C-alpha cells in the first residue's frame, strides 16, 4: 500500500470491555489487511487478517471488518483481558502475492484490571 | 517449528564499526524480509528476497546497508560503517505459500 493511518495511538479499557482500533488506507489496489500484536521486547505476531473479498472475519474474541468503499478496516477485541495489553499494528498490501506490507503507526492498548 | 530465528538479540557497537545481523527463516518459506523499527518511522521494509534473490531493495536507506541470502536457510543484513542513527530494532520475517508473514524476535542495535 501507499499509506496507512491508524487511530487511536493509545487506548485504555477496563477488563471485560471491548476495544476497537481503526485504520484507513489510500491504495485502492490494496487487497490484504493483516493485524499484528507486538508485546514488549518481541516481534510482531500475526493475530488475524482479511482479504478484500470478505467484509468481516472473526476468531474467538477478535474480529476484523473491512469497508472497501470507505477504504477502512477495524480490529475489534471483545471481553478484553490484561494479556491483551500490547501494541497493535494494522497493515495493508497490494497485488496477488501480498509481499510488501505497509504498516500503520501502532496503537498501545492497555487493559486495566 | 522454531519460527524465525535472529541473532544476536542485542548488539552494541561504536560508530564506524561493521555490524552483521543474521536470520534463519522458517523452513520451506521462500520469501524473506528485513524490517527496521524506530519510534520516529515505525516499521519499515528494507529489502525482501524470493528464492534467495533480492526482489526490492528500495527501502535500504543508504549504500552502507547491504543484505545477502546465500541459501534458503540464512540471510544477513550488514551495516558498514555504522552510525548512531542506525540504532533501531531490526526484524527478519519469512513468508511461504500463503499471505502470512511471520516475524522473528528482532535484534536491538545500539550504535554509540
């Protein structure tokens, strides 16, 4: 992709509440949208992804939605737990092989016990 | 599988010295990526390989940076000479037949 904007930069929620992180992309050719979780001192870990032919994808407490018309996609975490505290990055990629990821600036999520 | 392996995990060196970072991708993955992470610029793609061949090195900041992949199980990122502004966390990632990229634990480089 060309540019990916991510909001908010920080997010604090109470344990058990939901958290939503939003990203906007500019490249109309983008067709792959992964989300990564990065814990302190570790590498980014892929937690969920979505391709442009799907509007929503869910995996247990995590879901991602995609609005191609508006060029934005969101990460939803329900029933948050303290171990969900980390930095979350969205990314996009274009083309058939999705090789070159462009990352958002990250969201520091803190789940308060 | 052990995942992507990087070494060293931490490197402290003096300005002007040569630095070599190493990466072992996940077995069977034919794409390998080098990223740099800083507070100012976030996660940036430096270069990536397909079947050991460099495909796009447009993210490599300067000629001081070079990367090689002599075989399917090993890659290096070299900085010569190093400068304080090269201080960052460097990640290696690999990708197989699907879309998913898997990151290593990173090398934290400090250049004094």
